[in-house]
C-alpha cells in the first residue's frame, strides 16, 4: 500500500522484521542406517537406491494438491426473512450483504444465517442452537431483538444487535452503525 494512502487514513506504515516471514528450515541428523557403531563392520552393502527416487518423491510431495479446510464461518446472522433474500440476486438486501462481506474481506461461505421465521417450534429453535454451537462461534449478529431463537442464544453466546437490512437500505446512518459495530467486534 502507498504510504500516502495510509497517512490519509491516519495509519502509520510498517515493515516486517527481516526474515520474519521466511520459512524455517529444520536440520535433520544423519539417517539411522548411515550411522555406524564401533561394533559394526564397514563392509555393509552400500545403499543401492539411487538418489533420483528421493528427489522424485520430494517433487511429487511438493506438487501434490494440498487440501485446504473449509473456511470457518465468521458471521452468524439471525433474523426474520433472511431465507427470502439469501443468494437472491434481484434482492437489494442481498447485494448489500455481499458489499458488507466484501468490505471485511469475507466470502459467502463464511456467512451462515438462521431465519427466525422458521424457528417457531421448540424443536426448530433447539436444532438451530445446536447448529450454531457446532459452528464454534462466540458471537451472533441479530437483526431483531425479540424471538425465541435469539432469547435462547443470548443465554450462551454474545448476541450483537444490528439495524435491519431494510433500515440500512433506507438510512445511510444505519449502514454506518452496522460497519462500526462489525469493525469493533471483528477487531476485538
């Protein structure tokens, strides 16, 4: 980033310490079969494996695809009507949600939602709570203050209330409040 840009934002430029991000190299001792004890004779058969095989196997391992774990959900949203706008390209609320994720450098896969309109029975509420617990998050963001699901979530998690998506669409100040709240929670 340009230092002028950072200064405009009131931030200072920084640099990493030299070698801080370098990969550490572990030293390996000699192979167990190459150590000769005093009682052994030096006439043991030499290693017949060509060194090419070890180079090939290392190259194969280096080029082997590395499985990356699925991104851990960073946001859990709870509110009424979320099921109707989720991935609905024609809904302006969905576009707003995508813009919020983009502002924080997150993807759709890191966002989970629970529609309180579907959590009306005790079984549905407890099933939703179990899913939230399985996600391992400590904070849940809610767009409404009163629902059986939110009341149950408040007993074990931090519930942060946000202005509704419709309110954010109507008032710019609601968007600003949402971004400030999310920034504060994410940086904590």
